[in-house]
C-alpha cells in the first residue's frame, strides 16, 4: 500500500468534521434560543422537539467520535507504512470502517432533521 492512500482520508475527514461541528453549533444555538433552559414549563410538542434536538446532538457527537477514530487509525496506518511494518492495510481498512460508521450516523441525523421539518 502506498503511503498516500491513508493520507487521502485526512482532507476528507477534516472537511466532514468542519461540517459536523457547524451542524452541532447550529443546533445548540437553536436549542438555547428557543428553550432558554426552561424545561419545566414546556408543552408536549415542545418537549418532542427538544427530544429530537437532543437525539440529533447525540448522533452528531457519535459521528464526530467515529470520524476522529478514523483519522487516528489512519495515522497509525501511515506510521506502520513508514516503518514497513505489517498491518498497515488492516489499520487502513479499520479507518474506512470507522469513517463509514460516521457517515451512517450522519445519514441518520440528516433523516431525523428532515423528518422534523416535514412535520412542522
């Protein structure tokens, strides 16, 4: 495996992490502005919306974790490749698996967000 192969993931994952962080910050801003920390006087519809936002934030946290794990394992693959140690391909495959899990959580969060806007 060429050393550049796992390196390609860095730019891709970095761009995704920027998007994930932007999405996370936008949702937290909406929650803060809309609910102002006052959970005790919310109507049932507002509670549903808050639960949906919390679930979306949970998905975003998980996809960020898996994206970072993907980058970390990709770094290990590069390290193994530099020293011609065995297992660099295995680590690269593992980093791709983590990245796919991150994308699956992203897809779930997008689906949840579009369901919310279809209901409103």
